C-alpha cells in the first residue's frame, strides 16, 4: 500500500488551539520507519512547545512524543522491524550516532540529539516517521494505550531511579504526584524502596498510599518543621514548581541526592555549606537512553506496573490540553486515533 498523505494536528502560532490539516507525507529515507499512529500520550512538554515557553519554536508545530503505532513501511536499511510490528517512540527521534555519548549507550546526552516533535512533526497525527534506532518494538502482552506514557514520562523517572539508586533499596522521596510523580512512585515501590510523597495538595495523601507510599508530606503545612530531618537518601523532584531547597536538603541524609526531572521556572539558589555538611549532591536528568528504554519495557512487563491513563479520542486533543493545563488529568492523557 502506498501512503502519500498525512493528517496532522498543528498549532499554527504561539498558544494556538491545535487544528487538523492535511499535508503530503515525507519520503522515507533508508533508516526510516513509517508508523501509523494508534495512541499518543500528552506530556507537559507539549504544552510548553505550543506556548513556546523555552523559546525558538518554529510554527506551525505538531506536538506529541509518546507515540504507539503500527509499522506500515520501512526504509531499505531497516532490518530490526517488520510491517505489522507495534512500536513505541519517545522524545528522542535521532542522534549523531558517532560521538562518545552515542557510541557508549548514552544517546540521550548527544549534542546533536533530535527531538521527535521539534525536528520533525510529532505524534498528534495519522502517521509518524522516525529513525530505526529510536523505535522500540513492543511485546504483544503489553496494553498499548497504557504503554504510551512510558516513552517520555516513564523513562524520565525510570532512568534516574536506576542511575542513582543503583539497585539498592533506599529511602526515596518523590516531589509531586502528577503524570511523572505517580509513575515514579509505582516504579520505585516495585524496585523495593521505602517511599515518601511530597505534595502541596492535601487530598493526595490517600492516592499516595494507594500507589505505594508509606509516608505523605503536605508541603504547605510541613515545610518549616524537622519531622523529616535526615530521613531520605534520594529525592526526585517531578513537579515544575519552585522548590523549597532548605526543606528538601534538610530531609536528605549523608551522601543523599536531590534530582530534578521537573523544571522549576526560576533558577535554584543555595549555599555550598548546605551541601558540605552532609556531602549532598544536586542533579537533573534528561529522558533516558535506548538501552534504558528497553530495560524499562522489560521491567514494566515483568512487574506489571503501568501508568494510569485517561483516554481521549484524537479529535478531543484540545479538551485534553485544557484538562492538563488545569491539572485535572488523572494521571496521563492518552489520545487515540
Ligand atoms: Zn552523538
Ligand atoms: Zn514529554
């Protein structure tokens, strides 16, 4: 079958609602995979892209980078996939392939990394084209809709949990219980850690317990007390709000690490003495490498732990965006074609 046309959901200018347009499909290059999009998750980054919050967006833009679809055509160099396979595609859609990061399995740090929905049109579309190295074959036992959010949100929390916990069981704090936070809680619990959830929404305590946390901190009330002093080894910040650094650094024990995957609007400020007394580390982590994505897919299948999703049809994309902006999605919106 010959595919020549693509239907795309585009933002024509900064902050615009997405509109459906038709455009000729690009020609497949030799390393390309053509995927018919079945599902695409909606990530906070998509809203940042639509609103040009990071600067430099060229409009019209097609967001969407948590893509699940069926392989319908292949470039002549693609031998690891076949037509009819179901695959997942995340934030990263390409890298140079030759630098020290790319050749040592750290492709997500490549300086020439290409973002799925910035260098080409994204997953809110009928079809998507990507490079074979960034297209991951899915086991037939996976529920496809629930698998979509793993490809950005999921790997963004899975990678630092693996990197910093190093398969040891620790006392872990998760800041924020939204799309990323709920996946972090589920993953960290299955990895055997003891979990504390920090949230500025008091009524998330029950949800935190249901998802596996043994301790809940209502930050608005507790940010000035010492109940958590030296009680944690690792804190993963998944919220995008400005953090109370004193509070979180106080909660870390010796050699503890605070890692950001959410991006606060302002720069953080701290004194060296705040780190020195307990030899603390501050870090931040971007998505994950292809080998970490494969490791995550094995982990979720083995442990039966998946994101919790709210389903929308692709034509409801603007409704899903509005709900996400109001923090009303529980926990990840997934659009279906
Ligand atoms: Zn590279
Ligand atoms: Zn994302």
